[in-house]
């Protein structure tokens, strides 16, 4: 039995992809039993759910659970990543900004500064802690056992990025949404304030992998051996000479993708301390200008990146869902300050 390498396709391993090739001596075996013998920590019910949601392909076609695997068959499966060995999370009564909710899923507007899930140095106060509390106290159905280390999550956004996340409430919805993220059919747009200017519209692509010397950073490489393929499309919404407001649409969802794409192409996200955006990258060296920029940093003490819209197919109804959320107050404040500054400068020319 040959197993191909697992592909890590999301920012934080929220789903997994496996591909198997049946041996020449494979005896006929139901596909669910075939996968159960080859996937660790995955129950038969989860595999059957994946089959029902079209997340299992045999020879590139969707199948039923009783499909028999024969010699030479190619079997591909996409599954929500199994929970970690954390023993679950502690539910915490933390307010949630819920944009939409039904019995299958919810869409949450995450504030900047909130970590998505617990980790080293962030064991409480996370979105997952808040979700665990909310879901266990909800009157709406919730999958038994879904109080693991990332209840219902199939994607994430960075701690200091604000914006929209979708959360599944049952195994079927989670499997369906995971498949959409895998297929890159999720519609995600971000609003970013970058240093400098770019073309009216364009795309940035390359291979994102861990930085060779700064292990907390990612880097954009030209060789696929150094990372995973990434693609971001952008459109300039407002060019203020020193900074520009962009709309970014993700084709892929790599770690720090937008931050890496623009920092490596010379236009780091405004006040992104990890990727060099927390210094004056364009403009004069005069004290007044530097003080103005520093005041903007104080008004928005995080990277100027916001997950503004999210679109997907509803896992139960098949309806196209689309959600938008406006810029948060700190982002709007900084934009107004830049507009005023540029208007005043132009009036003095």
C-alpha cells in the first residue's frame, strides 16, 4: 500500500488531505473500512460523513460507503483535522460578535487581539474558549464531543487581524466546509493598508515557507521545494501616496499569506511588526511626519489587515452565503488621519 505525503493546505492544519493507491494484491473492501484501517484517530462515522459530503473520491469520482476498493484504485480524502491531545478547552464566558447563526453553522466577527485557539502562551481568552462556552450553553444542536481543542473551526485568521470566521456546528457541516476550503471555492476578501503604492490591480504568487533564519516568519520563495504555492489578487481602493488601501482576494490560504506577499514585494502591511511595517517605509525624515506616523501606530497597535468578506455554499441548504463586515474603529481612525494628512500636504503644494 503506497501512501503519498500529507498536504498541509491551511494556515494551521484545520483539515487534512490524504491520497492512497491500492496495492496490486488488494482484496475488494468497502471504502469506509479501507480508510478506517489507514487513518489514525479517525472514526468510521467521520469517514462515512466525509463520503456523504463528497469529500472522498475514488478514481476522481464521488462514491457511496459500500463502494469496493480494488487493486490500483486511487482514493483521496479531505477531513477536518482531528483534535489535538489537549483534553479539550476550558469554556469561558467571552462575548462573541455573531454575524449569522443557524443550527448548522455560525459566522463570527473576530476582534483584533483575540487569538483563535489556545497554544503556548495563550491558554485562555481565545475564540475557541469563547465558542466552547457559547456552544455548550446554546439551545441549538451541537455535535456531541465537539468540545475539543478547536470546536467547529476549519480555518483561522491571525491574532492581530480582525474579521470574519465561519464555525461549523456539526460533523456534516464541518466536513462540507473543510472540502470547500480544500477546493479553494471559499470567497475571502481582506482589506489591507500597505506602505507605498501599487498598480490599480494585480496578483502576487510564489511559494510560502518558513524563513530560513527567522523561524517566526514566513517567506516568499520562487522554488516549490521551499514552500507551498500561494496566490493573492489585489485591487487598489485608495492611493494616498505614502500608504494605499487595498482589497485582497485569496486563492490559497497559507500562513501569513497577505502579510508575506506584500512585505516580500516591498509594501509591508502598515504597522506589521513581524514583517517590517512598524517603521516609516515611505515619506520624509522630518520629525513632524515621523511623529504623525507614530501616532497612527498608537491608534492602531496592530497590522492594518481586516477579513472583510466571506462567502461559501451552505452545507445543508446548498445556498450561496455571503457576509461582509465594515472596518473596525481603529482602522477607520487611521484611514481618516491619513486622508487628512495627505489633503493638507496637497493644499500646501
